[in-house]
C-alpha cells in the first residue's frame, strides 16, 4: 500500500465510523481542532487508562495529579514560557501565509513561491483573561504543557505522600499550543491531550534514570503491538535543546509523511523547581532521609494522546484480499480497541435467537466494552467489526438454543470455536490479561 494512501484511508475510516470529526464542521471547521466521535472517545479512554495503569497504578513510586489548565501567569514567567516558548516563524511577503522556519527549505514560499520575510519568534501560548476586565493585569494563558502544574504542586504532593527519591508525579490533561501550521490529520493540533510523567531523581543519577525511561517507554509501544521497525530514537543536537533541557531524545514513528516525533523524553534538570522557588520565594527543595536539602533533577516522558491514537490507527490498518473483495482490519491490541467483543443473533428476525443473544450481551457488557449488531448478514457484521478493531465476535445460532453454546470468531485469524455461555467471562478475562 502506498504510504500516503494509508493516511487518506485512515482519515476516511475515522470519519465514516465515528472516530474523529473536524471540530465545528458545520461552520467549515477550525484549523488544528478535532472532535472525537463514539468510537474515538472509547479509543482515547482506553489509551489514557492503559497509560495510567502502567505508568501510575502498577508502580509503587508514581503518584497522580489533576491540576488546572489555567495557572497564575507567574508560573509561565518562572518556567520561561512567556519568553521562550516560541517557534521560528516566516511570513510570505506575497500571500502572507505563515510557516515554521524549520519546516521550509529556502527563502521561497511553499504555497505561492513568493519571497519569505526574515525569521521572527512567535509565542505559541494561547492568551485569555481571568475575570470581567480585559486588562493586562488579568492576562492568563491556556497551558501548553501539563507539567508546570506538577512543579507548582511539588511540595503539596511531597508533604502528603512523603516519598523517597526516585519518585514520579503523573498527569493527563489538555494542552493548547497555537501552532503556526497544523496538519497531517490529528498529528499536530492546537488543542490536544498530554500524558506526562515528571520523575524526580537525585542529581547525578539523572543520566542513569534517563536511559531507564528511554528503554521503558520504547517497551511500552512494543507491548502494545506497535511495529518495532517503525520506531526509533532521535537524539536532539545540543544546540537545538529547549531552554530547560540537558538532553532530549524523541521516540519517532515512521508516519506515512516521514519519521516524526511520537514522544519526547527530556532531562529537565532542576531548572523548573529552582526557578519556581526563585519566583515564588517558596523553598521547593527536597529533604532526604539524612536531612539534606536539594533540588531533585527531573526526567520527563511526555506523550500526546492524539499522536499515539494516530500511530495506533496507522500501525493497525491492514487490508486483505479474498474472493469476496477487500477485508479491512484494524489489528488493534484488544486492550485499546473501542470494543473488545460484538454479539450477534444469527438472524435478526428470529425472536428466540435475539432474546438469547441479548442475554449474552447483557452478561458481558458490564465487564467488557461490548457492541450489539443485528444489521445485515453475519458476513457483513464481521466486516464492520473487523474495520473498527473489535477483537471477538460472538454469534448465537440455533445450536445455542439447544446446548447454551455460542461461536466465538477471532478477528485476526478468523477462526471460530464454540464455548458455553457461562464460560465466556472467564475466557475473555484470561485472554485480556495474557
Ligand atoms: P514539535 O517540535 O514537533 O513542535 P515539541 O518537541 O514541542 O514538538 P513536546 O513539547 O516534546 O513537543 O511535546 C510532547 C509530546 O506532546 C509530543 O511528543 C507529542 O506527542 C505531543 N504534542 C506536542 N505538540 C503537539 C501538537 N501540537 N499536537 C498533538 N500532539 C502534540
């Protein structure tokens, strides 16, 4: 399959089946904003739950947080964002379109071939006003990253959980960046969700923990079934590091439009805690068992929910040809797929079959996210479920009425087996935990 075709197919599948819609579509949309439909919202929930389970709940030393989107604007002075959260911008002197300077090759406008003006720095933070007066004193920002809420709550969390180093504070939440150019579907958005971990370590141990998180995070993707050959590390050259970073490595994915950042892992040093101490005049140093006070260093793995959603969809997309035509299958890990199971009555016009299938559906749906489908013939229902990544399809047929067994059909192998209805829950629990 041609790479660019895959992207087109994913965009069309997402619209047709209710994963992603352009925001405010009835008004012509708004660049860089996307809404998630009935299946997309389930996919996003599953991604966030999986991240939270593996990064917070399965670990002894990581604690969760949910801070606000709007902070006291001093936060952004201390973090350096009001001055430095900028991208280089170049404007075309003819058509006045604006481009990120690092995304254009020469002095020519990629749209109209006009001449590009000199580079200016453009701050990506969205501005707003808090309260009824639109005065400079009330100016605030929509957060462009979630981690500052973690740094400002550092002492609160330390005082409540009394952790030892190393320990982490994790947060999932909305981020906003007024990107100069958006595009490639949900890859680069102006509103998106971030999953960030700030991992506090002893100074001097930061490089060791940085390497640890590189390995852990790469494994996270391969555990989800993402093709290892399409993942690689990109080491940021020293001269292009963000103002707070000692080292940054991106985990890149080979998108249809080329290799690009999926996740960023940064060694933020003690920059943030030190600066917040300076600006707030509150001592944000950590006191260890010996009574020594110091600023811990921070290793930060940071991932966008929309970005990984796109990767999962692209990586899972498969087409298979048989004598009935093309079978489109989203080979998503069942932990992530919007529906794990679909239940069908063999024939929708046989009340006995429908009643039995409904019983099976009601038994499974409180435990697993389960779909009901009784439209068209079984073949069509299988195709519809394959296309959205549903892992198992269960059919109640005439034999079910006699011996209380159903068929279970596997999405990837298309093999079928028969199982007693009262064994279904255990069967799926075992499959999902393996
Ligand atoms: P770039 O250089 O591509 O603008 P960045 O290096 O500024 O990106 P980070 O600050 O490292 O990005 O962001 C951490 C993660 O958040 C990214 O790896 C990505 O998964 C996600 N992310 C960042 N910006 C966006 C965006 N505009 N839309 C969607 N996801 C984003």
